[in-house]
């Protein structure tokens, strides 16, 4: 993903100014709800297992093996899995074979929640200070594996407690192969394809939550600005739930920058109101963690506690606002 374009930002700033005049009157859920436990140790192991394959760059054996691994993880927990294969073109003309993986929990329930993450990793470390390392692919412990791991561990929690909730997990491919300062549409190729060719066909959901870079020990989650414009009601509830779960320090009540990520296309093309939980930093020149798109995005920076904080927050959201 990348920071949003100035044009889009200005557009939303205009909307934001209008919105500010309205007082916040959203009444948030306060009832007592049983929330299943979230296994942070499992999520951590699931990050490590993906990283052990090596960088999940399209066209490599590691990429293919990891797709099969995700399918196995979801099938062995009893979910219904569909693999959507597609071909897309990288910004420099290289053809890429992609696989979006859709796993459905309690598919017969009509009210659907869409949980998303990208599973591919970037083909180059273009944010490396050391020029000799810029051609190396990113290992993506945080940028790729963390979101996938939390989604699988969430499925694990729902299955373990037989939670009655319609939840679909979509693992997008080809999110992170875009042009550094070029065409914004060169990013998020998997979510663009899925949003235009939904599996299952005509798929709808009442809400969507995207997880991206949710596993590093320094991560802080501010409300992402496009999410705040597209789906402020979901942001409001998720951040409220983070407080209920005891994670306010990790989820401060602040709005961060707009990030061009899979949720933007899901909002615009599939018209499913969706938010992004993503680590952005006000203290680094790049706006993300210092490991972003470098060789430092490895297991050394992954925190079990942070994975658990995000997983349990989403689980609280499911139990308070989505489960029957
Ligand atoms: Zn990335």
C-alpha cells in the first residue's frame, strides 16, 4: 500500500470539514457479551510458518506453496474455500499470476461480515537505505503474514466456540507489487480483480475489515482516513471495542493519514463499506514503520501481544455487532 494521493486527500478533506459540524451521536453497544479467547501464540506461529516459506513473491514456488498452505489452514478448520485464479500485469509490464482465496464460515447465514488481508509480499525492498539491498524481495512478516495470521486465528476462535456469525475471509493476492510513485491502480491488483469479479458471484456484506501490518511490536493503530470517510460507523465501533478489550493504548482515538490499500477498491468497486486497521507512524519519514518495504520486515519485529490485541478487538466487534 502507499500513502494516498493528494487529490483524493483534498477531496476527502472537503467532506471531512462538512462532517465535523455534526455532533457524534452514534450510540455504541454496552451490553454484556461473551467473547471467545484469541490465541496470540497461534497467530505468532502462523506468521512464522508463512515467513519460513521465504518471500511470497508472485511467480515463485514459495508463493504457490503459501497459497496451498492458506487453503489447508481454512479447510482443516471446516471452512468452505474457493480459490480465484487471475492474471494481472505489473506496472512494468511483467504478467503476474494471482490467487485470491475466499474462505466462508457459516455460509448459510444471510448477514455477512468480510474480513480481509493480503498474502503476497513485495518483490523489491525499495525503501532500503542500503542501495545494494533494494532489489531483494521483502520477507513480509508484518506486511503480509501478520494480517493473514490474525485472520486464520480468528477463524480458529469462531470454530472453537461455534460462534453463530456469518463471516467470510478473503486473502488478496498481488496487493504489494505496485509502482513506488506511479499509478495508484498498480497496487491492490487482487482486490481490484475480486471487487469486479466477486466470489461468490454477486457477493454482499454489511461491513468489511482489512488488516494490514498488524503484527509489529511498535505498531499503533490510528483510524485510517479513507476508512473514516467510507465507513465511519465501522471505525467508531471497532475503536470502541479496542477500548472495551483493554487496548486503548494501541488504538488511540486519533485519525491517521489516508492509505491506498485493498479496502479503497472494496469500497469503490464492490461497494462494501470497509475499514483498514493498519500501522501508520507519525514519527517516521515514510509514514509507516521503519521496517516497511525493507529487509527488516522479519520475525524480529513481530509481537504476539500486538497480534492478540488486533485479533481480540475484531473478535469483540464480531460478538457485539455481528453474531446472532
Ligand atoms: Zn507493502
